[in-house]
C-alpha cells in the first residue's frame, strides 16, 4: 500500500466514523445510501487485513533469505579455506586457484551463481573427504553444510511464492480502492440530496470526505557510494526507471534526491571497471533514507 492509499484509507475511516454519529433515519431517507455505506465498511475491513498481510510478508521473506544466505556463505568460505590449505600443502596450484572463494566474492554473486558455487565447494569437499580429515572436515561438518544448502534452496523457493502472493495481495488492494472510490462518488451525489434540510450534516460529511495528498520532504534519499576499500567513488552512475532518474555521484561519492514520494524504488549503481549493483530503497513518510553502496572491482 503506497502513501496515497494510506491517506485514502484514513479518509474512509473518518467518513465511516462520522456517518455512525448521524441518526440512521436520516440516511434511510436516501435511496440505497445505506447499501453503499455497508459495502464501504466491508471494503475497509478487507483493506486493513490485506495491508497487514502485505507488510508482514515483505519484511518476513527478505529477512529469512538474507539470514539463510549469510549463514551458508560463512560456511562455504570456511570449507573453501580448508580445501585451499590442503592445496597449498600438496602444491596443487590449480586446486588452490579454482577454490579460492572469499566472502566478498560470494557476496557479489547473484542468487543462482551463489547457489551453484556452494554446490561446487560442497562436491569438492566430498571428493576430498578423506584427505581433508586432517583439516577438520568430518561427517558432522558436511551434514551441517548440506543442511544449510537445503535451507537456502528452500528459502529461495518460498521467496518466489511470497513474491507471487504479494503481487496478488497488491492487485486486490488496488481493486478494492478503485471500488471504494466508486462507492464514495455515489455517496457524494446522494448526500447532496439532503443538503437543503440538513446542511450541517452535509458539511460535516464533506469535511471528513476531503482527501489531502501527502506533502513530500525536501530531502528524501541520500546514497553514499564507496569502493571495497571504503573510499568514496566519484562519477558512479545511479539510475532509477520508476523515477526516470539518472545522475553521477559527486566527489564524496554522494547523491541526494529530493521530493521523492513514499514507496519502494530500485536503483542501479554502476561505474566502469566495477561490478554493477541493484539496490531496493524504501522511502518512508517520516524519515530520510540513507543508503551505503559498496562497488567491487572487476
């Protein structure tokens, strides 16, 4: 639910509360007004439930995926280091080069490549199981490695399902808001029919019915871009299709964006000789959003 929809939801609630303060006999005088009001109440309740589901799902699957990936990444690096140690002691240069997986390397990979790399490390550890015994690789360690891989794969599957669910929920929210606005338009027309006999009631209705679009902060997003040595990157390109925005970072590796409406935005950050990165930035209504982006050299 975006910021405008949140404001609309508050307005619908205010209208409902106001209508309940007026004697029902007055509304019964207006043909079908109570039917529209009851339908609006039902839509309002559904929107509240869907908003809660939408919010919980977005936060939940993002955290689960990040936690599962970090745990697997740390374990894969540990096994990789044991393979590298074995390679050094056996003068196997090819093995050392092929299995030199650092955490920074794994972190930069997309989900598919990361999953494949962990599989490669696992398979090599199984192949060298007896040789790696002196390096602390035992059945318990490999069982834990396999368990973490299984958990990450499961989370990836559930993440795809959650994304589909969120899309369906968002679609239903949009549909219900469209229906609510149609109902309110009909109610607006009907309320005016009692204006001559009940001017104060009509005035109160439209005061609660008024919808003010939210104002935006002058300073919405600050993006700070650095390299892997924590040095600011000047001239990094930052773009966002949703905002039709494209700009390069200043000397301090900084970009500031003003007057950005609340919502989720995907930014692409790139620079020659560096790996590009996509980030999702959530802009809230009550605070400025600051994001640090680290680009790694090719």
